[in-house]
C-alpha cells in the first residue's frame, strides 16, 4: 500500500536542498503542512483515510530528541508499562521522520474497540514512518525518494519490505492534563507518619491547619495504544514488534501510564510547613527559632531553658549530655526534612489519587515486544494492529515468534451494596452496607503471574444530618512475578486499614464524652489523660459547626505478619477485654461504665463466659450480668442490665442489648480469629493465595458494625502491646474538621 504523499510546500525543499543530511541545520526542519488530497483505504471493513496535518523531521544528531521515543539511546528494560527504545541512535546514519493523522470512520456496524481506541463515532490516531539514510545523502534526494514511495503500517507488504534501521508506528495516545485541588489537611493526614518519625512511640503529633488552605497541582497522564514495526541492522531478516495497550472504560482515548504532578503555585507551603513544625516540636515555631539563633556564649533565659529541656525530651536527646549545638543540629535537620516531606506528601497524594481514579477503571493493560520471522509477521500483522496480544502469544505461533518482553494485566471487581432511604417531613435517614473484592492479575512472557487484591467492607448512614461511615480494608500485593502455580501467600505484601468517620452539626457535652471515649479505645489518649483531652477538645470545638471526625488505624506488612499469630488465636480472655472496652458509654443510664478500665473490670468475665459458650442467648446474658454485677456490689447497674428491655433505645447499650443486636457475636468472633488463623497458616506454611478472599470473608464483619469497629481497633492495639515489635508498623491518626467563626479548621493527631 505504498502511496505518494503530494504535500504542497515540500517541492522547494526537494528541488533546492543539496546539503548532506548530516550537515543540514536549516529552518525547514521540522516542516509542517497540509495534505493536498487524502488517501482512503479499507481495513477489515473499517474505512480509513490519511489526511490532516503532516510533519517532517530530521534526526541527524543525538541532541535531536524524538518526541515519540522510537529513536534514542538504548536503555535497560524497565519494569514500567513502557516499550524499550526501538531504534538506537548512531552517528553513522540519519533518519527522516514523517508523521501524519489518520481518521477512522467508525459508523455503522464497525466496532471502535477493534482498534483498541474504545470510543464511538470518529476516532483519530497518529502514523509515523522512520526512514534511514546515509549521512552524506542530499536532503532533497532523500525527501524525493521517500515521498515517492511512503510505506504505510496497515499494509503487510510495506512492513515486510522495510529496510534495516527503519520503523513504522501507529498510536492513539497523548497527554491528559488535569488540575487538582487538595486540602492540605487531607495531604498531611494521609502521610502523618512522615512527620512523626523523630518522636518517641508514645508521643502525639498535634497539627492545626486552616481547612480553607488548599494545594493546587497540575497533573499529567501519558500513555495509550501504540504499535511499532521495525527492522534492525544486526538481524535484518526479522521484523521487531512492540505493542502497548491500555483500555479505560470512560475516556475518549486509551490513556494510562506515567503520572506526574507539579505544583501550580507555592501557596500553602509556608503555613503547612509552620503547622507541621509546630506539631513536631510541640512548641510555637517563633520560640524554636529563638533557640536556633542562640550561640554557645549566650545564656538562655528561664523560658528558653525550659523550652530547650522540653525539646530535648521531645526529640529523645539526653538533657545533660547532649549540648545546645546537638539540639540545634537536630532542629535544623528536621526543618529541612519537613520541607522536603511536605512536597513529597502533596505529590504522593495527587499521584495516588489520579492513579486510583484511572486504575480502578482499567479493564486491560498489556505490553508486548517480539521478534518475528516473515511468516510470523504475516500471521500476526492484523492482530498487532488491533492489539490482540493474547492471540499473538498463543502456542501455535511460537515457531515464528520469539517473545522478548511481555506484560498483561486485567482486573475484576465484585461489588455488593444494599440499604434504605426514608424521609418524613424534615426528618430523613439513609443506610448503606457495602462489600467489594477486587483482583488484578498481571502476567509476563513466561506466563508467570503477579496478583493484587483489595477487599473492603463498610457501612454508612445519615440520620437527619448526623452521618457515620466506617469500613475495613484488606490489601495483598505481590511484589514480583511468581514461579509457583498457584502463587504462595508469602509472596504477597499484606496490609490492613480500619477507618471510622462521623459528622455532627455540632458537638454537645454528651457527644464530646463519646469522642473522648472513642479516642481512648483507639489508643490515642491514655486512661489518665481523658479529662485533659476532654477539656482541650471542649475549647477546640466550642461554638464549632459541621464537625467531622475521622479515625484511622493502619497495619503495614511487617506489623500485620507479626500480629497474625495473635490475631488468629481464639483467646477468650484477650478477646473479652476488648469486647468490654468497646461497650458504648451512657453517663445518664450507665455512669459506672465511663472508663475503659471500669468496663473491663465489670464486663470482661461475662464476655469471656459468652465466648466460651457458657451463655447462649441474650436472656441468659442479662441474667448472668445481673447476678455478676450484683455480687460485685453494683446493684443499680445490675438492675439496669436485668431490666434492659425497659430502657427504650438505650437498651442496645446494655450487654444483653448488644447480644440481641449481634445475635451471631460468638460466630463472628470465631470467624475473625479463624480468618487470621488461615492467613497465618498459609503465610508460614507455603499455602497458596486462594486463602485471601476466604479469610477476608470471615473477618470482614469488623468493618460493617460500629461496635465491632470499636472492638477491633482496641483488639489490634491490645495485640501490639502484647507484641511490641509490631508497634513501628502500626499507625493511628485522628482528624477533626469543623467551621468556627466562619473559618474552616482542621486538627490532626497522629501516633505511631
């Protein structure tokens, strides 16, 4: 299908330019112009035409950059979804690159997805031909010869007749640039551990940020569908094929690949920087600057001496042996590191967010690089143009095709959701339970598999403006391709996240008590610090509106694997302690249960009996609780537990009410332990990955119920105290968002 491209404006260049290609540095390259007439052809029933803009470029030096990356310095194969360099630059040859557009008429019965473009109506892609010439060849003669017989990638005879060091490319790709705006508090909250690594395990990182303070970033996403045929000097009798394909379900073109985020402006850096440093130092930044400005010959005043001691304690320095110079050095190091970490955290937030939005839509991604014989080229030419990677790699072609590099990824997701919506006058309510389990499968040219899974179970409701949302997520990702069939669980990196969100129009004294109790259950404040925390929160949230509280607990791989033996044990004593600690408080009806310590003392024995199958119904639980509390001298509390049905809605805060609300509590707790026990056994005894979904379906109830959410947070943290090595990989973060005096404010607390 060689065609003559009669492009106006090139004739003068052809006729007058006799300069050797190697020496030409004139203004005529790159040349751009319009086709005088289009050339139409048919391809498997799809009508296409070569038309539109044309461009001619001369590549005669290593400093000339090929924007499509077909010609360049040879690089080692990378792990990214990017083809390797097709043609290696050499001083002994020059290339003229011809590129233009091709328009496909995809109306009627034709299917757009045949071309891997995944769009409807009109689709457009880029064609390019890289034709090699000797350096001494005249520019005009080279252009004239090329333009007379321009090869086209859609004709297999043109591909077969390619000379060594030539290439043909088709691409439906480009760059998608979007603007993103993130709250600085969201950026910092998700990366809080980056800023707390200088602190002791028990220290709290307290950061205050203006919610209205945003970070603006420009984000660019590159990639798409590309097919390249080429010939090489060292193997002139073979054709080399490279295919990159990715399909996204709701984009006009298939765009994926690298994501790069850049700050549109520096607004917000200074305040975020100051707020983080204030949180790390637990002192006003201006006072810390005074310490940094001190010289050895100066005598600090009393306030400065006090701050020096507090900073040394904060940064784990010795108050006597470590000098002022050592403290100043640590402070300067932290300032520099925080500055770098802020930018890192912001870009990470942007890139991960965009990758999530696009990756979660991905149904297919593939990359193939292969060496073809002439017969192999004839067999797979059309399959290559349509991106049928699976067909090309089938065994029937293996005598004619040598696969040099292969990447294949597909994803499947199972989602379930159910709930209700009600509305009566000014009152409204909604509830939603959700479950999802996603599996991403990647294969290499040896058909080895690399898997990633993400399971999530959650619940959310909205009762007349008061909102709750909590969930449990469990992720497992293989870091390399597996040589096992099926892959082993110990080839995966595992992680677990528990999250609880709630939103209130405002926070009453009673709701403040619940918040402080929640923070105690989630390990953010010690038992003896409840009153101080309540006083501080009362001051922070006084006259605050639209209050949103987000608590999260995350176990990284090392912590999760270390805790698996404990999490997998059905230790009724340890489980009973956390169940008792998770009981809800009610100061008016059940004031004796105000603290975790009291709840454990009063109720752990009853929960232990329940877990040991000594109590089998909520009625038996009510009677046993009554008798037990009465024997302990808590007669008033005992009567309330006995007469739990008379307490109205508060009955679900009694032990019998909890059991009525969760009639399968023993079954659920056993499933919890059994799920982790299965993971532990598979991980340490070469079990396969099929246990992932089975185990998640056993312990996922911890993400669906509020009581279970509290219990599991306390239980995980109790296990980390039993197994201190896991504390480094356990991160707990609390974020408060609210409006006060018309200003949006965020407060972040982190602990690791």
